[in-house]
């Protein structure tokens, strides 16, 4: 009996972790860390630990916002997820609808309150992200029904709002000039383009459920093979942009790190893409997760290229 009781909380935590969509949690965490590092990179003799509490506050607020957005999407997609992602907590029944609603409500409120304590830039970043995430999933707007608005929601939050908003937040609390630096503009452009690839490939494993419930996606409009080619070319363009910036010796950047690091990732991308079977859902899902890993790596590699 005691052994059963001890496993129940662990099982609930596992379900909460799955409900939070771990790949998005990792992406959000790395983006907060990277933008914090970039915000201090141009300040001479500035210790990274000086405003670490501000980084923690921004991280927790963004995590709460992240869980709200992905949780709301799952609440509205239970029937679709029973086909596309049956292992998710709501689709599988491990979480009740009321539990899902409670998590979404609490994390949404916490995200707003915590970001208010951080200042106007953090509050604006989080609240705008929540608003876009709500419009993406919640009827009657439910922008995810339409491929272009759905993609624009994702790339606006991940590509623009998070990068520029967090940088301006950190620079403001540090009492520094709030102007966006060239490296941050470069990172924003990279993430904006990269997020396009994520946004259009995310639906490739979910064609069955999307077709059943009449969710129009680029995959259904163009086909899996064409989407894969577009994604590969888009990510290649991202890496070519970084390699070009390194060769042009963009101020505040380390050219060898930019060129060698992104050339290696470009080769890795095409090596991994060869032979992906688009008729096997498992292989498609694995490649989608690989794309997210490349996304994670950028938020590690790019700050390293900016450190003195």
C-alpha cells in the first residue's frame, strides 16, 4: 500500500512534465538563459551572477506562460490528440479535463503576476505571448485552423517577442541602454526563420487527426515530401546566414565559432535528413525532435560566440 502511495505523486509529476511538452520547456529555458548572457555580453567587467535573480524571475514567469499555452492547446485538442498524440495526459485520461483547466488557469495567473514584478518589458513579453497563444487555440478565433495564421503565431512568439522582449527587459533592469544590439538582431532573424521550419513541420506527424477534424495544415495542402524539402532549405538558409555573419566579422561576434559551429550543424542536418521515411510516424516524430535539438543548440552556440 505504501509503495503504491509513493508511486502516485511520481506518476502525477511525470504526467505534468508530459503535459508541459518538455521540448518547449527546454527551448524556453535556453532562450531565457541565452538572452540574459547576450544582455551582459557587451558590458565590460559585468559579472553574470549580478542580476541572476532577475533571470530566475523571468525564467519562472516564462515557464508558467509556456505551460499555459501548451496546456490550453491540449484542452482544446483532446479529440484530435486521441488520434495524433494518444500518450498525452488529457488524451490518455491520466489527467481529467478539470485538472487540465486548473493547471492552465494557475500557470496563466502566475505568469502575469510574476512578470509584473519583473517590470513592464517582462510583463509585455509574457502577456503578449499569452494573448497570441490564446488566439492560437481558443475558439471562436482558434487560429490554428488556418495554416498561415497558425505559423505566424508560433514564429511571432518564438522568433520576435521572446528574443527582443527579454533582451530589452534584462538591459532595462541593468540600467543599460535599451537599444537592440546587432548580435540580438541576428539571433532574432535566425530564430524567426528557424521557427518557420518548426511551425510547418510540426503537423507532418499529425496528418490523420488533422484530416479527420478538418484542421487545414501546410502538410495537407502541400504533402509531406515538399514540406521536408522546404524545412531543410529554410534551416540551411539559417545556417548560411550565421556563416555569412562570421565571414563578414560582425562586431561583437567570434567568427571561428560562428563559421565552424554552424557549418558543422549544417552538415549534421543533411546527414540526419537522408533516408527519413515519411510514411513512418515514428521516424517523422524523431526527425521533428531532432529539429528541436538543433533549435536548442543555437541558444547554446550563439551566446558562446558573443562572449569575449
